[in-house]
C-alpha cells in the first residue's frame, strides 16, 4: 500500500434541507449527541467513508441522522477554512435539497433530536453552520 508523507484533511458533507410553508423557508437541523458541540444544533452531516462518493455520503448521513430520504440533493459549495472543526482539518462539501411534502423526521445515529426551524428563528449553531446558512440565503433563497 502506498503511503503519503503529507498530512491530509478529512472530507465531510453537510446537508441543508429546506421546505416552504406559507411563503417561509424552514430548515432541517439536528441536535448533536456527541462532542464537539454536544447539545448544539447543526446541519445533518458527517465524514465521507473511503468507499463512497460525497453524493452517497450526503444521502447516507441525512438518512442516518434524520430518517429523511428521497431528497434530490445538489452540491452547493465547498467550505475549507482551516479552523472549521476543532477535531482537526476538515473540508466539507455542502449539499442543498428542497422538500415539498411534509416529511416526518426522527433523530437517529449520533443525533439527539431532529427538527424543522424557521429561517427567521434559528438556534445558535455548531461549527461554521451559521455562515453556511447565511451564504445559502444570499445565493439560493433570494426572492425578487
């Protein structure tokens, strides 16, 4: 097996799933069960396994943490700031999806809770997720 002498970052995915109710967007968040940021709300997501694509990882993590499946996810942006995760160097591919029908969410895996939040009333968020959501609002959710 070939070894690489240079350190490499971990690759993660974060998933932003929105629904619209009465002309207001709501965002699906999970409450983290484990450190770092245990007890804080965050976007569903996690580490990409060695044998999967980022697309597969995004669908898997969304289902594992919220029980939501069948959402068409599109790549939005790569977040690669040096200090975005206190566990070490991570680069995250952020995905966006929209659901029209009411999907029942259920916290699973390493999520203590899963719930929908109005974009106008988001809780304090873990990692750099507030920045991610702000960029999504500016680039994807603008209305004329």
